[in-house]
């Protein structure tokens, strides 16, 4: 099972980053053909926060924010947080010296059975217990 990090979703809609936008869209299309990726609740919240920040900073129309939100939630299954993932985040933070948010995301992925987390923000190829991080922009 696969999951994507916030940066992949934001790049897919970011008009200020045309090369990464193109790569993220191609990647998400390809991933959607082979798997129904999970959209972790934390990532969904961060994605929405990023879009709303663009509303303020870039003058994004709030209807565009809603469209992108609905697009992502229609193509990925949302995985909601649970106490087990929050408890596991302590282990991830301590064992791997991760930030609060990265440890929470990786623990949620591990608890949900995610094998691969696609992210630009963590070490490409690094495995955190059963979750391997892959940078979909590496080498592109």
C-alpha cells in the first residue's frame, strides 16, 4: 500500500513550480493506475492549510481550493488518525530523531499498513520500520 506526503499534492497544483507540477501530476496518475493510495488525515490537513495559505498570499480563489481538495479526496482513500499511531509516533521520534510531524506521519503510515511513503521532505530510500520513503522527484 502507498501514501503520498503533502509536498507531492501541493506540487501537483502549484502553478509557480511548472516542472514539479508536471512531474507530480504524472506521478499521481501513474500511482492511481496501480494502487489506491492512502491520503493520511495529517497530509490532508497540511494540504488544505497550504491551499488556504495560497488564498491569502497568492489570491487563490477559495473555489479552487475546494476543487483541489475534492479532487484529491476523490482519488485517494482518506485514512483517519487513531491512538495506536499517536502512541507509535513516540518510538519513531526517539529511534529515528524525527520531527513531531514526520514521526506522526510515519507512525500513521506504519499502523495503516503503508509500505511506501512518497515524499520529497524525508531521506530518499530510508526505511522507517516497515515504511520506505521514496522521493518521486529524485532523478527527474
